[in-house]
C-alpha cells in the first residue's frame, strides 16, 4: 500500500510541474520523470489506435520507458482484438484518412466498442485539433481529449492513477476463516 501511495504521489507531483512544449520529442525525453526515476507507469497496459503510429513514436517510447506495455493498432479490427484483452487505457486519434467518413472515425470506433461492450475503460483522444464539438463528443463517449503532449501526459497519469486506486471489482471478495 505504501508503494501504491508513493506512486500516486509521484504522479500528482509530476502533473503539477508540467509545462507544455509544442515538440513532443522535447516533452518526452529519456529521464523526463523527476530525478530520472523509472517505473512511473509500471504494469500499465495501453492500446494506442492510430493509422499513422509514426506520429506518436516519442510519446510511445516515453510510455514504454516508464513501464507501460503499449500495443499499437492501425485498423479497427486490430484495435478491437487488442481491446478484448481489457487494457487499462485506450489512446486513439480521431481522423483516419482523407474521406469525409474518416474525419471522425475515432469517435465512431469508440462508440461501437462501447455499444458492443468490447471496451468500457478510460479513453483519450489525441488529436491536433480540439473544437468545442469534438470535446463534447468525447465527453458524450466518456472519454477525454488532448491536443498537446503535456495535456496527454496529464490525462494518462490521471487515468492510470484512478486504475491504481480503484478496487478491482472482477476479483472475488476474500473471506477470512
């Protein structure tokens, strides 16, 4: 319990000292965690769904350095398969291609994953453009939305801190003799 409390306190400390550089490579450098501590995200399982994963390489590298396992999906069927393993967090882009039906594909996919009960956990949309309508659509789906590295980092830490402090309802209650 003390280790869990220390991990949550480190996350809160980090959230309060963040800045928002525009370049994610500068924001997520090796040793970005205060004091170069490793393991901030130990054991976290994250599915990152984006048709252009090369755009997220620096952030994915940071997540992995901090102990998270990141599974990357570039298509809806791949994402759905990965989400069936019950990851701790989904990060997704919104637009997936030039077609008019693809501009909001991330929202449509999450809506389908939720409706079919494939995934009900926390989700964050990471996009270059946040509008009031997009913020509302994300909220309607029970998700967050970020456009910058610092904002995404805060949301990831918050979502995973909630995971660490929540009681796992899937485990049977222990009965003492």
